[in-house]
C-alpha cells in the first residue's frame, strides 16, 4: 500500500494555508494554490524533488508580495478618508493634523501636563531626542528646575 504524500492530502493543504498566514490574508489563499502547482509539476520527479523545499522557497519570495495589496488598500483608504475630511469638515481635519503631527508648542504643552516638575530645557531636549531617535539619558543634566 503506497502512502500519499502529505502535500496531496487535505491536511497538507490546511498546513499550507496555515503557513500562508505569513503572507497575510492573500497568503492564506495563495499558499495552497502554490502547493498544488508545485505538486503538479513535481509529480513525475517525486522521488528526487523536494516539494516542501520548493514551496517554502516560493513562500519566502512571495509572502512580502502578498502584503502589497493589503498595505496599498490601507494607504489609499486612509488618503481618501483624509481628503474627504479636509473637504467636508476643515475643523476636524485640523484636529486630526494636530493629533497625528503635533507642532512643537502642542508637544511642549503635553509634556508640561505629564511632567509638571521638569524644566523647559529638559522638555525640549526630550522632544529633540525622540525626534532624532536618540536616548533620553542625554537629557538628565536638565532634569530638575
């Protein structure tokens, strides 16, 4: 009795779909399809050809591409939403702008609310260090008033 390879069974297709999670929602659909295509082309060379290796290598190459439509839809949807808000409600657009990309004055005001005992020099140093990706340890010299 010959055993069918795992890649030919329903369990194998399910495992391929689980492996496709790396590629996001589209990867879950594409991964079993890729496995079936690999099975089709390796049917005659089953003893010498490693199906899993080919499927895994294709998955490593194609998984980032599967995220492209998801990210593109998110970016386009966000751009359309922001454009719609700017046209219909400029006050709300200004609020979103201030929330996502606050000016230095708004950031200083928030810092004063969160750290009432600290000096303005320390707060400015913290803002600069956060923007530049530096360390907050550089601001300890300005810590207290």
